[in-house]
């Protein structure tokens, strides 16, 4: 299965993407993770991308598009892939569509998580990480997982915040790109939505409920 996954920062896209990856046993290709890996290894690509990422901008298409299209040609993608974080603008969507047609490949599923922008921002800014286990869910803005005072609600451990979670300007910048329905990431999702029907299944999920409820909706809509 060839799958695209869309969701704003704060929508739990990474969590739901892992469900899809396991269900279809495909590689989970995350454009941001590829950039971070290259930055970590000190590659030329990493050096080029870092300047843009640090400013909260998108890495230019002439860098990003060939990087992702090359990745989709690798052997492990033969039986399908889950692409997460690409396309992120209309031009990337058009180039992906052209490359798929050229390779005689087709998209099978597009998943879009719907989440109000303010809720998404609060989830990011309200996130608290337990020093004992980052997976202990604590968020000061979500009643269901409010911390126990200033301690982890699961184990009572100390809580910390991720620096980039508190940079409201950077969060707004990323959300401006995501929620832009003319040239931004939602424009790229809708580009494929308009193609839906020709064997392409477009699934929307309500991102507001709990992780478990979003997963249940996702699984019910895939079968
Ligand atoms: N498709 C893309 N096009 C251009 N830049 C990208 C793309 N995907 C990721 N990036 C860059 O990598 C950074 C990290 O991406 P990601 O891990 O998805 O985090 P976030 O969702 O917080 O932006 C992005 O902020 C952007 O600068």
C-alpha cells in the first residue's frame, strides 16, 4: 500500500502513523526525520537543510523533492510506503504525482487528521515530559491527562518541557504552512483529495478525541 499521512503538529500524527506502518508492514518515511538524520551525520544535505529548519522554514523543494523521490525508489519501498511530512506544499504534491505516474505507481490511501489549530497549539505548549518515561502522557491543557500538580500523573516523577514546544512564534509559523489551503500542506492534501475515486481512498480522522479513540476511528475506516 502507498499511503500519505497528513496532520498538524500536535495532532498525534507520529502515533497514528506507527499504527499504519505496523498494519501494512511498510517503511514509515518521515521527511523531517531524514533531515535530522543527515544533520546528525554531518552530510552535505544535512548542512543545507539545517539553516532552513532552524528558522522554522521549509527546506527548499529543489532539495526536498529529489531526496524523497530517491528514497521511494529504494528496495524496502517495493511493497509500499507510508509517507509522513511530504508533500508539505502544492508544488511538492504536483511533483510527487508526476513521479508516481512516471514510475507506474499509484497512491492507495491518504489519511488527514482534522484538528482545530488552537487545540493543536495548546497540545504542543501544554505537553510535559516525564523524566522517567517520555511516553507518560501529561498535558496541562488536556483534562484527561492533566499532571498531578507539577508531577507526572502516571508515576509522580518530575516533569520538563521541550524548548521548541514553548516557542509560540515557531509553532504558529509551522501551523501557517500546514493550514494554508492554497499553497501549503493542506493544499497538497486536497490536491490528492480531488484525485480520490480513481482507486484512491481519502480518509479524514477527528484528531480531538484521545489517542485510543483516534486509532479506533482510523482502523475502522481502513478495513
Ligand atoms: N516536505 C518537506 N519540505 C520541506 N521541509 C521539510 C519537509 N518535511 C520536513 N521539513 C523540514 O524539517 C523540519 C522538521 O520536520 P518534522 O519532523 O515533520 O517536524 P514538524 O512537523 O515539527 O515541522 C520541518 O520544520 C521543515 O523545516
